[in-house]
């Protein structure tokens, strides 16, 4: 999807490609920055009020940021010669990069006052800080950087090919979706099977799955709203990670695995044949960290016995051909938003599936995701 001019980046979005020359005469590029987090100070001009104190404050914290594998760069709209002269008279530990007007436009930055973008090691926005004095902006930045997900590096013997994306949706939207589930018409989640005549039927089978679903059809306002977010934040990541082109999602499902043993035994999401058009599964954790739930882990047992448990608003994407399961929830309710991605060919088959199910016997139903 092409970047629209004037679009304002927010947490969860991928930052546009960035390239410029530093005050030291070296190239600064997103590709080189990837793999390390970065705090970007955005300023249209070097004379912007508050810029010098901000640069000084970040220079003082540069070593602390580096300990968290984060760099600091000031992206400046003025030409490189002006940036070079400024660097001579204001030495510090912030990398100064000139001629970034095009980046500003694609990031939705108007240049009135300095703003901060905090990007993770995958160059996705973690926080956007738009106001405050130097001390408060640096404090907010440190809070965002220290909260970045991290784990101790170790040998990986049989990792599963999954993509985990933090901050796909914000906590407020997570809570809104949970409330929709709690207040809306929900139903026991059926499993899709074929009867003795080869016709699709759905049935409740708690030995396989115990879950309550709130299905959002594609034309539902919330589905449209979520779809715009997934288009921006998931489809490009699937292309980057798996070199696969997807363009459509199935319906969205706000699902709840209840605290009295909600689960989904080992299965693949592209069986039976009727739903084989699916390419990738997406599951976003909606449950707030406070309270939360116990159990209810995602596992991919063909690879290892690891338990995947995501932060609120984070999502996991993996091929529908991979065997996976949700272990029993021991307490609390596990709320998730789930759907599947497919390509243009799959969209033709998706529409054919809907027609097949519409013509099926009355006890048949469109399969829940």
C-alpha cells in the first residue's frame, strides 16, 4: 500500500523510509538503523524554539539509551551545510541529519515545534511525543524505550516461523472490542465439518474447542475501522517477513476463551478444503495486563513447546498450514481478535465459500475463524 501524503504516524505504524546525510558527512538510512531502536527528534529548522535544550538533554542520556540498544538522531529539514555549521557550534551525542523534508511530509509532521518519534528495532513507531519541555519529553522517551520488549539472547534450536507485532492496536480499542463482546450477541464457536454426503455442517464440539464468538461481517463499521489498521500494519509486514502477497481478510472475530477451560485443541486453519484459501492467521491479544488470565497459551507443537503470550494489543501472524493450539484457560477470560489473510485468488474462493454455505442446509453455518 502506498504512503499517503499528510498521514500522521502513530504507535503501531511502520515509519517511512528515511535517508539523509549526517553532519559528519556519512549516510543515514533506515536500512542501516534497522536492528536497533531509535529516538528521532523531528525539527523543520535549527532555529525551532526548544531544540537546543532538547539536544542537550538527549546528549546527557545517550549512554543510558545505548544500554537499551537505542540511538538518538535529529532529523532536520535544513540543508546539510547548515546542519554541519550547527554541529560545529553545538557539539553533542545526537546524530544530526539534514534535508529530511520528504520524510516529514510522509510522517505527517508540520514542523511547528520539535516532535519525537520512538521506533523499535523493527522501525515501527512505539510512541509519538508532541509537546512538553526538554525534561518531560526525555522522561516520556525513557519510559517508552525501557518498556520495549526484550529477551535475553540465547541459542534457538527449533524456532517456529511466526511474526510477532507489538502495538498493533491501542489499549482503548482493545477495551472497546472486549465491551462489544460482553454486550453483544455472542454464540458458542462451532467447528466446520462435512456430513456423510460431503456437505459442510457446523457443530459445537467442546472436546475440540470451547470459545464464544462475536463475528463482525465485512460491512460492520468496526470491521471497516479495524481493516484500515490491518491494511497499514500487517499486510506490509507479511510481505517483508514471508515474501507473500495478501490483500484481503476474512471476517473479524472477537473471541473469548472462558476461564473455565476455554481451549482449542491442535488444528490447522486451512482444513477442510472449503477454507483452504486462507494463507495467514492473525491473533491479537485484547486482554488487559491488569487482571489478565492464566493458561490459554498459543503453542505450535510441530516446532517446540514454547508458550506464546502477547502483550495487550500485540498480534502474532503465522501460516495457516502450521499446527497450533490454545491450551486451556485456567482462570480469567482470554479475549482475542482473530482473522485470516488471503490473496486475490483466495478472495474468489472466499466468495464461492459464502455462496456454498448460503445454499447449504439450515444447520450449516459460515465457519468461525
